[in-house]
């Protein structure tokens, strides 16, 4: 039986490297699943036309667009001095490049991968 996904539901995600820390020390990223339009926009943006009229993949685009569309907040994110880092979003509610620049490349990749998995049902959702 098909079970509908809820594209408006937010999801909490803790990085693998933070998972062993006490809960109060973990940084939590707030994510949302991508809509069908978001997914299509990402897929279309990966292809660029070359001067010869051929299409080629544009590396790096998929993770960045996935983060811009799917990262919606953060909790308990601190800088090296222990000061809380504010989540920055633009007028459309999308995370800013300035905020994304505060994340290590490995974190950005891990978070983008997690966002992409949100469009699948969990075992508990399948049982419900």
C-alpha cells in the first residue's frame, strides 16, 4: 500500500561525529524533505550546456542546492569561543552562503545526503 510522505514535516539531525556526545552538547540541524519541484530544480541545475551544444554535469551544484532548500535551522551550534552561531536565512527562508560557509565540507555533504534520504519512509512509518 502506498503511504503519503509529509513534505512539510521538519526532521532533527545530529552529525555522526556528534552522536556520541551528551545530548546537551550535540548540534542539531533542522531539515525538511525536498518537494517534487525542489528535486526537479536540482536535477535540472546539474546539467549545463557547453559551447559545442553538448550537456555536461556541473559538479558541486547538487549538495549546495539541496542544503539551500532543505536546511531550515540549527540548534546548539557554537563557534570556537563557545558563542552561539545564529542560523541565517534570506528573505525566501533559504539558508545563506554565509551560514553554509561556517560548516565543514564533510558536514555539508553529510547533511545534504540526509536531506535526500528524507523522501523515503522510515520503517516505523511503513508499519503505521
